[in-house]
C-alpha cells in the first residue's frame, strides 16, 4: 500500500470528514483519534500534515500551531476581519464596529473597514474615524464597483472573514469579487441536512490568491461573545492610544476615561484621536470595570 505525507490546509469539516487542500488537490480525510484524546478539534483554516493512502482512508496526522481561532464560526488562522458597513440603510453603529475591532485585535486578526453605498451618501465621516485610528479603510460602491479591486488586493495570500449587518451589501460585494461565490455557497446551503454529512463547519473558498471564509448566508459571523476583554487590557485594543498611554500623569492608575492629566483624553481634545472611538472605549470600560477574573 502506497502512502504519502503532505502539508495542506483544511477547507471544511462535515460529519467527521475533513477536506484538505494539498499538492493542488483536495483530499477527504479522517482525523486521528489522538486529537480527540487531547480535546482538540480540527478546524477550517488549520494547517495540517496528512497521510494520503492509496487503498485506505486518508488521515490528518498533525495540526500545526494556530495563529488564532474562533468558536463562532469554528475557524483557525484568520488574517483579516473585513467589517462591511454602509453609509445608510442600515445606519452604521460605530460602537458595534469598535467592538468587533477590539475583539479582533485581541485575536491577532487585522480589522479592515469597508464602507459600502458610497453612491447613496458620503462616507467621509466614517472614513475619517477609521483612517485616523490607523485601520485600512476602503470606500466601495457595489453599483459602480468603485473600490472593489482594492478589496481584492487585500485578500491575496490571506484568510479573510467578512462580517456586517444584513443589508450592508456584503453579498453584493462578494459577488463583485467573484461571481462564482454566490453559486457555490447556494449549492452548499441546499445540501445541508442531506445524507451523512449533516454537521457543517465554516468553509474556505479560494479567491484572489487567498481564502474567504463562508459562514451560512455570509451573515452569521460573530466573534466569540465569551471572549470578554478585561479593563486592564482594553486600552491595548485601541491602537491609536499607544503613543499616549505612557504619558499620562498617573500612568499606573489612569483609566483613560475621565482622569486628570490623561494624555489620551488630551489627544482626543486635540483631534489626534477620534472622539467617536474614545466614546466607544469609555462605554466598553464601564461594561467591564467591575468584572473580576474569578467572575469568569
């Protein structure tokens, strides 16, 4: 019996079977029992070593170290979180955007802001907030395809997840990036619950030299709500605070909310930090300020 060990990436897992892209092919594999024993479940996005068996089941033998992982959707090694918001209909919530950004920062995922419907209303205010904060921000119109090519370049060589409220234009954007995406995901949705493959995880699709994570309908992506950011770690999730936090008058005790001599607040007053972003920070801080480690 011929066997061959090769490196690959898990595209999806369904009903205990894993589909691994390796050596320009996709192999159906089973995970070795050792992962179950260690309490580790293979995830879409995992970089793995598989054994391809000519006359027997292919197996996943090794899961390489993960850069990060999420529980909902269950996926590993995400590079980009592309947050799609619209200028109007639905009206964007900077607080929701900033919450997604904060959790992405704790996971080592790069947030990218994509502002849609620029043909209906100006994107200037949102663009200013997030470029000032240091995030790649792209303004698009799905009608004219303005900005779509710029989004495509950000996908190359990366694993990217898309998130955003219903109606912001996520599906239209993905169709403009690659029209085959809509057809592929539609066909998979029709197959759910049929045959032996009844449990579906996230799936990776190869697009623009990278991978896009598909979650059902591209609408259910959410960062793990159990991942609470403690108050002492919160300032680190606002990257634009970094040049100022060590210059506060009372460095060790400053909360950067309303403290006397706070360099962060001074930067807000001087327009170096967006007031909108600081307002989100204060709201987050007040949510978690009384939470103790042992509460978790």
